[in-house]
């Protein structure tokens, strides 16, 4: 009797293992099918990437990833470093003592505490000049940014120069 029960148990276990094998075969078949789909897509994309203006009707502007032929310079490499060389006298534009126009840039509000600083006397002036060359003559505009000390926050505040006016003279 015990052998018969063991035999039934082994048959049930064998049936369970067969079902698991069948499930795994289905899973492997699905995976193989998906791999085949992915390989076909990869091949299609590689064919599309291989096309450029030389081997298709595509315009040259579509050759994005193709390596362009680089032109080679006929100049010989110099032993000198790039930029100004040692011993070269530097020069810069000098400020004009008599600009044609002076534009005062007042400070009206403290950027830190937003207090009104318009009635406060300027404690410093920083100057920058822009040299414009209109056709018959040079026009020099001087911008003078006021600096004031805030009576509330006790910080010194300076007016902002117009955009592009970043150097003392340019």
C-alpha cells in the first residue's frame, strides 16, 4: 500500500514538473519571438543610419553623424605660445578728459532693503566711457554711476551701468 501511495505521489510530482517544463518552453518561445522582433528593428534602424547624401536621395544637410573630411592647414606649427608674447608692449584705450556727453546714473533705491536713497548725497562716482565712431567724428559718452550710503541699512549702493558698458573705456 505504501508503495502504491508513493507511486501516485511520484506521478503527481512528474505531472507538475511536465507542466513547469511546458510553461518554460512557452516563455522561451515568447522570448525568442521578442528577440527576433528586436533584431529586425535594429537591422532596419542600422540600414536607415547607413544612408547619407552619397548613397541615397537625401540632401547633404541630412548628413548629421557622418564624419566630415577635415581640411588640413598648410601653416607650420610655431614654437611660440598663443596670445601676446613676452616683452610685447600692451596698450589700452585711455579715458577722455572731455567727453561730448555725460549721462548721470542716479541711485534711487537700495537693492538690499529697498529704502529710498534719492535724497542722500552721492558718496562716490565711478566712470566708464563708450567710444562710438560715427562717420564724420568720434562721439564719447561718459556714464557716471552714483554711489550712495543707505541711511537704513548702512550699505553703499551704486547705480547700474547700462547693459554692455562693462569696462572703463570701450
